[in-house]
């Protein structure tokens, strides 16, 4: 069980409206981004053996990822009123 199982995240991305996604959707999004070419991944991320582990680590420890010059990808956990 992850800390974020019931949480929703808001995702901010270059030229995109803000999106509200589940932790699972954010994980898939980050895995897709990490599967692409990246030169500037944080060192602690490079030590992890799989894209899945890297994506989970990002969700737990970061709130943004460098996705290229002039681009951004940020995410923040939000609690929606039930």
C-alpha cells in the first residue's frame, strides 16, 4: 500500500490545462515520460533498475521532472473533499 493510494494529483505540464489524475494514472504518465530519452535525470533516479521503480520513486520524493528545454512537468498531491 502506498501513501498515496486514495490521493489525487494535479499535474501541470507545458501547454496543457491542469489535470487531476489518480496515483495510478500519474504512475503511467511518468513511466511513459521516463521511457523516452533523458539526459538530465537525477542521479538517485539513475540508480534504480526499472522505469516502474523510477516512476514510483519520483512520485514519493519529487514533484517535478525536467522534460527538456522550455518544458515542464510537475505534480502535487491534493485531497479532494468527499
